C-alpha cells in the first residue's frame, strides 16, 4: 500500500492511464445536498439519465460510505466501490466492494481488471481526496435550477485547481450540464 498521511493515504499518481470522471449535480448556489443523508431526488430525469449513461459506460463507480448509505443498494450493470475505514463492512455481491485502500491502489486494481474509466460519484470528502491526489481528469457537473442556501459543497477541503470548459449543454427543465477538464501541472 502507498505510504502517506491523512484519509486514504493521499498521493499523486503519475503515469496512470485510467480516466476518472467526477460526476455530480449541484444547485445554482453550488451545493450537492442539504446534508449527508439527503437523497438525490431533486436533480431531474435528464440528470439521472446522464448519470446512468456515464456510470454504465465506465462500468465502475467509486463513492464514499455516506453516499453508499444514501443510495442503499447496488446499482446494476456496474461495479460499486465504496471507500470506507470501517473494516467490518463486507459484501457477498461481486458488484459491491467495500475498501479502505488508497485511491491510487483502487485505480491500479481497476486497471488490472481492464477498466479504462471510472465515475467518481461523491461525496465531498471522497471528491476532495481524489482531487488533492491529482486523480480527477474531468468534472461533469449538472447545474440544477434550485438553491438550498446551506449544505454540502462539491469538495470538503480548500482547493485551487484550474479547469478548462470542454462542453456546455442545456438539458430539460433549465438544467445545464458543464463538462470540465481538470488542468494538470
């Protein structure tokens, strides 16, 4: 395992080939939820359809334990990887993996299994761990015409990364899908 400090041993991964897409929906005021237990039932049909498309295309989703607890079931047609420090969490389902491995180790193992991309689906802490380690290649963000006023942001820590807009698509109900490339040093 990679040596390091902090949750999940954050270390930059140089030379990897797997594409990591952070796939999230946020309100117009930049929030991904009111709190960590809120269901993602406010994003609209077009966003849900895009989520299913991208996650099935990748074949694998990576999430934190709070996101898993909110979803509460294995999403079919793709591997569900849940990052947790709770070693008692186990699964008999081959499409559900609980792990305390570092993001680098998870990516390395997925590459060995033949995966070429993965969808990172939150939450804020897991998003931050991957971004701080330089592992996110793209951010696909659906901006939903709502405001919560307070709640969870896309990332749980202070960051400063340059993004390049790749595409912007208006989708139903006033939603906007923004696709960004994360600029690497």
